[in-house]
C-alpha cells in the first residue's frame, strides 16, 4: 500500500482527477505507469510521436484520428488530459448515486458519442459532411472497395441519418441514428473492474 | 381439431387392428414412434443402430423396453397371400414406415397450425406446453385403444436425427459476435454451473435417501444418484429454444442461457459416461486415477468436439468456394457437412452438440459469403423447417412417452426432492457464479437477469433420452428415475415455460428488439470497435478488443483468403453489410410483388445476344446473384418497420389483384392491342396518365434535388435537352428511378401503404381526368403509328436493373405501356381509397411544397412536347401520393410486362443517345453501381444524392 500511496502522491491533484473521471486509485496508477511508459523521454507530457510508437495503433485504420482526438485542441497531452480522455471509455456505473447538481460525468452516453463524433468531424463544424464520412469509410474499408461503392455507402448513410436534409450528419442526427445502440456497452472498456 | 382427431383415430385404429394380429417378426413403426429399441426388422435397424448415437450411450445398453413389437400387416398379409391378380391391393406393410413417419409429421404440423389459430392463446401459452399436452392426449388415446404404449421418444432417433436438426439450426444461426462476447459467462455457467448442479443434486438426493424420505423401493446408491443428478442437471437446448424464443428476452440474457444449454453438453456427456462406468464397475472399485481420467475425458470430449466442429467448418467453407457452377447443391453441402460434424463427434464419442455448434458458428461467415443468395434462403428455411418440426415431434413424443404404465414407478419423495433441488441449486449456482462473473464483466448481470437465468434453467428431452438409455440391470432404480425425469421435464417446460413470460413482463426484463441494424449503426459500431481497440492499445490493456482485433487480422490475412471466394474476399465486410441491407430492401420491395415478379422473365429479344450473362433471365435473380449495388430507395423502406410490412403486403395484394391479373390477360392478346386502340382505350389512357404523372413527379423531385444540390454536375445539361426533345423521344430520361426519391414520403411511413390505393382513385377521379386526353394521345408516337421510340419508360425498371440493361427494359416497358393496361380498379374500392387519400394527403404536403419549384419547371418543359400534353393536370396532393404509389407499383409493372415481351421497335440512334445521355443523371440512390459488363462507364457513377 505504501508504494500505491507514493505513486499517487507523485501525481498532482490526483483527488480532483479521480473525482472527475471516476477512476479508482488502482486505475490511476495503472494508467500512470502506462503514461510513463509512453513518455519515453520523461518530459511529463506526450506528443503525437509517442502515440505513433504504439505499433498496434499504426495498424488501426482510424488510429490517426484517435491520436488526433487526443491532441485536438492542444499540442501535448499531460497525464490529466490523458486520463480524462480515457475516462470516456469507463463503463457507466449504475451503483454510484448520482448527485443532482454534479456535472455530467465524462463517461456519459453523450460524451462517449461526442468522442466518436469528433473522429468523423475533422473540421469541427459540428457536422459530418459527406466528404468527412467518405474519408472515414475509406480508412475503414481499405482498398478493397471501389470509390463508387464507398460513395454509395456514404450517400446511403447520410441519407439515412440526415433528418434536416442538409446532406450532413449533425451531432443530433448522429445521436439519433445510434439511438437504439447501447452505447454504454459498445463504447466502454472494462477498466480493471 | 376435428381433422386432427380423425387422423389420430386412423392411426389408433390401425394400431388397434394390429394388436389383434400380433405376428412375431414384422416391421416396426418407425420414427421414434417405434417402441422397442431391440429391433429385429431390417427396416427398423437401419434407423436404430446398435450403439445409439450419443456418446454417453456407448456405455449404456439399449433400454429394454418391454414394448411388444407392435405390428400390423395383419390386414395386409392375407391380401398378399391370395393368388391371382388383384386390381386393388392393400400394401400397408410396404409403405408402413414412411407412412407412419409422414403421418406423425402431419400430426405435428397440423397441431402447430391449430395452436396458432388463436393469437391470444399462443401469446399466453408456449407452444411447447401445448405440444406436450397434445402428446399426453394422443398417448392416452393410443394407450386406451391398444392397451400398450407402442410409441415413445426413441433415444437413438432423438440423438441421431431430431437433436441434430435443432442444434444445427441453433449453431448455424448463432449470433457469433454475441456468443463470443459472452463466451466467458457461457463457459462458466455451462461447466461450473452444470457440475455444481450435478454434484449437489446427486449428493443431496442421496442424503434425502439416507434420511429416509425416499422410499425403500428406490434401490439406488450414491453413484446412481450422482448419475441421475448428472443427467437431470443439464439445461436443455431444445426446451430453452422453445421457451425463450417466445419470451424475447434481451440478447445477452438469451445467449447466455442458450449458449450454456449447448455448451454444457460436453459436461453432461462426460459425467454421464463416467458415472455409468462407475456404476458398472461398482462404487468400490473406483480408484482415484479414475477421477483424473474423468477430468481428462472432459477435456478431450469438449475440446475434441470443438475441434471436430471447427475442422468441418473449415472443410465446409472451403468446399463452398468451388460451388459456383453447381449452385443447386450448395445447401446440401451445408446440411451434410454440419451433420457430418455431429456424426463424427458421435463416432469418437466426443461432444456432438459442441461439435455441431462450433461447426455452425465457424462456417457461417464464410459459407454465407460464398453461397448464393438463393442458397442462403434455402439453407435458412430448410434448417428452420427441420428444426421446427423436430422440436414439435420431440415435445409431442415427450407427452406420449409419459403415458406409459411401464414407466410409472412413482416415488413422491424422489420427485419432490428432485424438483426442489434442481430449482434451488440452479438458483444458488446462478447467483454465485454471477457474483463472480460480475467482477469481470463489462456489463454486469443484474438481479433480474439472475432471476430469469435461474428460472430459465429448463430441462428437456436430452435428459429424458439419457435416462431412457439407462441399463436397468445396472441402475436398478431406472423406472423411478424415468418417472422423475418426466415430471421434472414437464414441470420445467410446462410450469416454468408457462410462467416465465409473465415473470419476464413483471420483472420488466429488457426485451430484445428484432431489428436489423441500419447502415449507420453498422458503420459506427465498426468505428467503435476500432476506437476501443485503439484506446486499449493506448491504455496498454490487452483486453478483449485487442484480441478480437488480432483475430480479425488473422482472419483477414489467412482464413478469409483460404476460405472465401476471390470475388467475395475482395469485398469488404462493411460493403457486404451495406449490400445486404440494400438487397434486403430490394427483396422486400420486390417480394411484395409476390409471384408476379418472381415469374417474370427477362427474355427480351435485345437480350438474346447478351452473352455476358446468358443464364440469367430473371432480374431479381440476377441481382441477388451478383449483388450489384442495387440501391432502392432506402429511406422509404427503412422507415417501414417490420410490422408495417404486412400492411404493405396487404396493399400489394389489393393492387396486384386489381391491376395485374387483368393486365396479364390482355397480354395474351398482345399483338391485337398493340396497334389498335380497342375498347380498353380508357384504361390505356389512365395508365398513360398515371405513368406520365409519375414521371412528372419524379421529374419534379429531380428538379428539386438538382436545385438543392449544386454539386450535381448534371444539372445544367439536362434541362435544355428536355426542351429540345422531339415528339419521338418525349420522355424525361432523367427519370431513371427518381420516383424512388420522394424524400419526404419516408417520414410518414404509416401512410405510405395506405396511400398507394389512393393513387388509383386519382386515375378515375374527375379532377385527375384531363379535359382533353385524346389530343395528347393523338400525338403520341406509338398511337399515331410512328412508334420508333420507347416513349414511356417506366422509371423503376431502370432502378432494378443494371444500367446496361436499361435499353432492353425501356423497350419492353414502352411496349407494355402502349398496350393494354390494367383496368380500372373495382368501383367498390372507391370510398376507402379516397378516404385513404385524404388521410395520406396532408402528411405529404411538405414534399409538395418543396417541390413546387420543380413542378413549374417540369410542366414548362413538358408542354413543349406534344406527347406530354397530359401533364397539365391540377397538381394536387393526389399527385404527391401518386409518386409514392409509383415506387411500389411501377416496380412491378416492368417485370410483368416482360413476361411476354413485345418485339420492340428498333431503337433509332437518337434513342441510344438519349439513353446515354440519361445515364449521368443517375440521381437516385437507386442505381446500379457496378454494372457487371462494365459498359457505359459513366453509368457507374453512383448516386449523387
């Protein structure tokens, strides 16, 4: 337990972090270890290059976008940001009593969806345009599909979700199109429960 | 019910008759109907091998049922004996076996029909309960009539034929992703839970016996009770499927209970075998090593079974790579190899159920990709049919088997304590394991789930068949065990099966939604998978997603390369999913046309020279085979929820009944009507008007779209062209399937089906009738005899067929339209129809408003063309509805027309160019993305919407 505490003590504002993210000390420590492993040069923050070193991520078709999501408004990621972003994927805990005036937890359904949405919406205009969707599809489908096929998929997708007929998927529409999907299940990772 | 009882009476009568003439060696009634496993007749032994299929059975000698060899042919034999030629001969003994099998299948099927007569009844009472009750009644009747019970659920038949059909269906259609997502829980419940149940039940029964609550007559020791505990503790797949399919609990819950019932087979088999061998050698001679052998045996049986299954899965997938030329036997391969997986596992006394399940799960992905759509449908329906009938027979025979005096060795203590123990230990086991599992599960199983899982631990025919197989020499208390098993099975299937639905309702267990994923969900969920994998990688967790990703890489790089056809392999899964959705939509649209469509043959003269696909004459078929990017109007279809389909179908029947049959009749007088305007002139006019208006509508919507989407490159060229059209090519070629587009329509899915007939009204209503239709007609090229060009190209045709077939289509359609047309719908329909139109109207107004700009443009350009004089209709809401009508209706028209394709007028070069010109304007989503022959590259351009 001593080592646990000492690790925790090294992290500034760890209580705030834990309260915001809902991670337990064990989670934090594990993530901290991972953070340090990624941060090879010991700068205390991560650069996109650090993520690029993860070789599985290089094989991920949308890995770049996910890295991009970590670095979207910033140049570097410190431990707090790192944990907060990962906290999107913490399973929703039903047991925890919800305080009425507490802010929406990071791992709420809508935040999970927002995270996914921003992967599509690269130009940050709040809409997934046809081109943006096409890019994601192209990445996910690889070379096996012709451009025409991609386009017809994209067209259909937009057409299906597009409620206001602006040929783009807004977040609201995105959320609506996934209404029936259990996001809490599909966008959660079992973090050391 | 009368028919059923009549049938029953016949069966019974024949049995009764046979009892009078019992002859020693004669044929047995087969189909599990047969009583004695100790069969002597050659026919019988073919079905009932010495070693019953089940692994556990290898050790058990066949049950020596005292059932008298029930025989018949007493009636028939003397007919044979007589000399001379008989005009009519009674050949009962010749047809007996198949006849009885067929009769039982018929009884079972009719019983199913009868149960489903009353909706209210079937929603309350599960079918399995009713079947068991029916079996009881039938059994009682047979018993009374023949004094014996010649029929019972024969274990050999059950394990070799009935069970595989059910397990095969279950395995092949197992949702693999869901199964593997919950594999941990499933394995846990199946292995630990079953062991727990078996041991606890066995030991506690023994304890109860020691305590004296079980009668002295039950001559059983510890090993006997453990054996009994083993066979009674396994949750039964047949019962679970039967009951849970009607309950519709959420998928996770279902897959856990269902998966458990399948996977626990290995445990049951091993326990059963081990205990039987222990019982045989006597409890005293069991050494410690034997226990370890038991554990080793478990590993071999389970893993070996799984491997056998996967082995056959690979073979099956590999074989289906090469069936392109022999599509017709594709389904057969599926059935054979899946069944062989089962039999092979039996052969090595491995877990056959596991083998078959994993064969199904493993091959499904590749086989479904390799075989044709038709084969897929065949496989699906055949499997479902077989499984359904096997299930029915199993339950009926469970009921019948219970009515057998020889089985009734009743001991209240044993029955009651067994019932209590299996319920209690099931509950305890589930709660304990769930508590453990919830430490690891992403989605914990809450209390309600646990209640349903405990309560859903149904016992069934497997337990019964196993207990019947016991050797009475070794297990002295067999009769008591059989009776108890029957009671347990009946209690779980009937009482629990009956009450689980109210329980689920009462507990508000989340129900499953029988919903196909939309393309959005497909894409986003795939993205989620990638996201989660990436996040796991970033967070340094080698979790579930990490490994699944690894597996998918492996599958993609090696397995799929080996097992998938080249053509299929190069399609991505997402594309497949997209196509599946499209094809599903297309088929649902097309199938609503029913027989009309499927019989449609595209044998146009112009196609005769098409060597690119010589064998393909059926458009639907062609599309299904090739899966070319058929993209029907997605929204319209997508927003039609499942329940609506019936309604729609009904509408279609109305339409088909009123429109198409007559039209077909006229087709036979085709040539006569082709040139002359006969008495059907009025109808011709109506059809023409309708078509024209549809085209106008579609034109409007295209216009509207065009204005809206400025990225559409084709916008500009088309409009001027239309003005320049000379009478011989009057039609807006850009209508290629645009009718489908009506974008607003989908928002009112409910009204859509209803509005369809409304359009019929339009045709006859005075408003719709143009003041001077004839002048337009006079100018029509085909009426005036000029007829060089297909004037009325039915829009939808182009949608369904590949672009390069359009020409042919257009020709056929045009000739159709110039021709006899459906007569007016019967008058009586009017009130309803117009009422419906009123209903549908307001809701559609948005579309109207939006497209108003297009109307002007459309009519403006049309007036310049003589052939389109009819476009000057009041543009009311009826027109809006009409466009909806066209979506469904016109789709069928071209196909119908092609039944008897007319010799199309030779298309002049101008027509060709017109067709060409139209191609770029493929606005619709409905379009063929990949024309197979690769002709006309621009036409490949996918939809611009």
